[in-house]
C-alpha cells in the first residue's frame, strides 16, 4: 500500500513528451519571429538586452551553428540553446508589446 501511495504522490511525466512540447513551442516562436517585418525587427532588436541581441544575430543573421556559438561564448551546448530560446521569447514578447496588430 505504501508503494501505491508513493507512486500516486509523485506523478511522473514522460521526458520525451515534455521535450517535444517545448520543441514545438520553440519552433512556433522561431517561425513567428522570422515573419516580422525588417523595420519592426530592427526596433525590437534595439530594445532588447544586448546579450539577447548578440546571440540572435549570431544564430540567424550570421548563420553560426550552435558549436560555433559555443566556441565564441565559452558556454556549453545546453546553455547556448537555452540562451537562444530565451532571446527569441524575449524578442517576441517585446514585439507583441509594441505591435498589437
């Protein structure tokens, strides 16, 4: 009975499923970010944190791979991916704040 209670007390979630959901949301954010007009994108980039701006420009303007960014920033792969994800999210939040159309 203790085993059954403990199992119900701490429900588990399939790790692969949670990553798939995050990847789909991240891909949707990236597609939305790529659809922003150039002048609006320039305004957004001027307003976000310089670190976020730099990592977005390295990834999307300069076309650097994750490994290239890792070498330039002395961060590990997961840290680079997380910073890119946070930068995209921040840029989209800024966009939605300024352009509510």
